[in-house]
């Protein structure tokens, strides 16, 4: 029980009760023997108290190069803070989680790795007790320690393959298929041209060989909160995927990227599923759609009204129903109003439920909400 060791060692304990963030260091960390560890610990602690979710460009604890390169410079933030309803900021971190600093290990004189376990208060009581294990680096720049994404050191010896708009990064020895890369490049260009979306953005595409490696790219030794097979960050110009060089779903996000509108989650993910996964990941797409159709027919919580408002009363049936339901909405629009109608929906403000319903009624030329509900219900019941 290593943490019992740490808790019995007063020299190692960093239990910040005065400001309520509960941080404990493990027995592997010895500030007396290794003074540099304490400097890096203090840097990490100060960063946590700076409320990382803000991604403040003036944050003094992060390196300047990444702050200039990325819109949201800490790549782990979205998964830690943005993938649940209960963990959104520093106050939530204080209220719900304990942080165990498992290790602060030297890589070189100017580079250390930090491994920190985010665990829900109450100990190991259930399958969700550990939210994540964050891997983040500290790099010495001009004599000062600054934090750095795990991505930098982790991928420094990876191979690179360039297409017109996409630069691929993949592990040494990975069976990279250039045909998939070129197919992805064509899909991206054709989608942008078909929907008249302007010139495609250039982006970096990191290929992970597993979900665990996806986590490493984002900064996790254990990828719990926000675990996914693919991530697209429009503001940061990258895609990360464990689904080969052609993850169509993520390319759709990039093609339709816009700072001018605020999209509903159902529409953002639904369109990516409808235009991307439906064509190039048919097995997964059809499996989830079949589950949704079955639930609409047989589960009383899966009413169209509940689904379109993403009501919390909708039963959790072991899949993310928002993706196929969003795709069902996009199918309705595309089948009746074509590419023009789908593009109009994608560039309408739909963030709030009422905005979404208003936009759909307008695009579909419906008279009222009930007609919208009836049409979606009819599509679901007759889906094939």
C-alpha cells in the first residue's frame, strides 16, 4: 500500500487543507533527497490553482511555445474538465477529487515527467473511482521550470507523412497505409468543395495504435474521463485517432468548423456521424443506430421530446445515443432538403434546445414542434 507509506512520511505530504485542494505525494517522491522534485511539484500545484480549464494565455506556469501554437494549450483539459456534468472548474476539483502525485521522474536534467492520479473522494469504492492519471512534463527553459504537454516528448521520434492538407504522425514500426492517407485527403477536399466551405485548413493528424496510446497523446497514463477513439481540435488544428489514417468523422468536424455559430451537440456530432461514420465506419454506425431505433420503439424514456432536449431522464443503455439521434436528425434534413438544407442547419445557431427546434422547423418548413416530433418518430419507426 504505497500511499500509506507516503501518508506516514511528513516530509513528503502536501496536503493543502488551507485552500482545500487535497494533494498527496507518493513514497516515490522525496523532496529532501531530490530538491528538484519539490520545485516541479510546486509548479504543478500552482498550475492547478490557476484553474487550468480557463486556458489563460497569460498563465505563467506553461511554456510560451505551446501557448502560442495552440488555442487551448493544455491538451488534457477537455478530457479532465469538459467530459462530465460535475467537473467543470477548480471549485469542482476541490469538492470532488483527491490528487495523488504518483511520481516526478527525471528524463534529462532539463526534463521531468509528472504522473498524477485524479481520484474521487471516498477511496476506491467503485469502477469510476479513478477519473484519470495525468501525464504532464516539466521542461526547464532559460533556467525556469514550465509545464509541457506529454505529446512533445512522446512523439519526438515518430515518423511523418505529408499530404496536401494533412501531416500524419505515427509511431515507429506502425503499419502506415499511404492509400488511407490519400483517401482521407480527397474526402476532406471533396467535402469542403461539395458544401462550398472555403479552402481546407491544414492540420496535424496523430495516429494512435490503441485507446491507451490516444490517452498518452492527450496527456494520460490512464484515460478515464473523456475516453474516446478520436479527437478533433479545430482551434488547435489537429486530429488524434486510433482508427487508422482515415477517421472520417473527425474530418467532418474540421470541414464544417466555424467560429460564427454555436452548434448543438446533437448537430455537431450527428453531422459528423451522418456524413463521415455512416459511409466509412458502417459497422459501428449501424450498430448504434439499431440500438437507438430499438430504444425509441421500446424504452419509454426515449421519446423524441426527451432526446431532442438531451433530457437527463433518458436511460443509459450502454452507448452514446446522442450520436445516432443527431445523425437521424441530419438524415431527415438531408433526405428532404438536400445539401443546401443540411448546410443551413450546420450554420444556424442551435446551441440551446429552443434554438435547435426553431432552426429545424425553419429548414424543414414545418408548422410547429409537434410536426417535427412526428416526422422524427416516423423516420425512426420506419428506419431501414
